[in-house]
C-alpha cells in the first residue's frame, strides 16, 4: 500500500514542533518515505522566515509553539498567494472550538490529535494531499469553463448552476466556482452562485465569500452582514476581521471598527492592515473627542 501511495507524498515539508524528540522522529519518518526536503523549526518566527525564502508543498505544525503563535502563522500563510493553497496539518493535544472553526474554513487544512501513530499521520497527510490536488484541478476546470463562456460573450447562469446541482457535494463546488467568478470580476454571477449554495448550508466560507463579493460590489451593509455572520462562527480569521474593521471605519462605526482591529492585532501584532486600521481608529476617536469639546 505504501508503494502505491508514494505519488501522494509532497516533495518538500516544513515541520514546526518545539518538542525536539518528536520533531526528530517526524523528520526521519518523512525522509524514510522518500521526501528529500524536510526542514524542521522550533518556533513560529523561524518557520515564517523559512516560508518566505522557500516554497513548501506541505506544512506540519504544532498549535502551541513559542515566539510567533501558530494562530498568527496560520493566518499569515492563508493570506499568502502561494501558501493559500498549501496543505497544512495542525498537531495538537486539544483544539478550542474557535481554532477548529478556523481550520475548517480551508479545504486544505486539518488537525491531528496528539498522541498519534505515525502511520495514521502519514495516511492523513496523503489523504489531504489528494483532496488538495483534486480541488486545484477543479479550480482549473472552473476557470476554463468561465473563460469559455466569456469567449461566447455571455456567461450563462444556467450552465453554472447546473455544475453545482450535478456535484455530489454542492457547497464546496459553489464556493470554488464563486471564488473563480469573483476573481474574474463577474460579481453578479458570483453572488447568484453563492446564494444558490446558501440554500444547502450557511457554511462559514460561503458566508465569507458572499461578504467579499458584496464588498467588491460596493454594498457595505450586505458585506458587513455576511462577514459578521462568518466571524460569529469563526472569530479568528484575520483577513475577515480586517475587512470588517475597514467597513466599519468607512461607515464611521468607530467602536465596532476598534473591536475588529483590536481582535486582529491580538492575533498578529505585526499585521500591517490591522496596525494601520488601529491607528486610523485612534485618530478618528481623537478628532471626535476634540469636536465634542469644541
């Protein structure tokens, strides 16, 4: 079985684990699989610096590490253009509900509970690689479909809805298709596809995607509504918190903007958008107080 599944192994792996014996054991086991490039690190800052210099195909990370927190690192990776699509497996003895909610937002992220058998970890890694590659193929298929419809000078909504209805699991397909349409600036069609999927489930990613679509369409009220619903389900998505903060700031909702940016800064103090938002909130608050005194 191992021989048949070798094609599912990544070519390069980053291991983030501050338990030195465990990290050493995992590194050796991965290399025994034929994975030549396995780099291990003991804290989040080291891992982040390595990711900026090198592209890894798979990341295996403990959820409780020193220096840069795994929560901050995970958010940075999922906002990165390359690592957004990189499979990540989180190792942890216990995950809070909000941590699990954040991981579940990404099709290429999963967790494994400590202690675990190495064979189980390898099987789960290969399964995650398989699922991730399949979804990348689907994204390519959707991009081709949208491009073909665009060449015909008209995007047929019925053709797109048909793709969703024929899928064994419509929600992830609709999210993937909606994202493709959003990136192609087909906002009305993206909205229709995602609203169609909303009938099946109020999935956090689905709500967040709708928020992004309405943000791009300039409908701040609907954007805030969907982003808030998504944040209630999963409160630690840094990108979404910053989007919410900026929307509140734009509408001069200073208290809510402050709450969103404070939460974002608590996750990652070095995030530039969160820091800039916090600064703008403080400036707005100061000017409001001065105006009130005058």
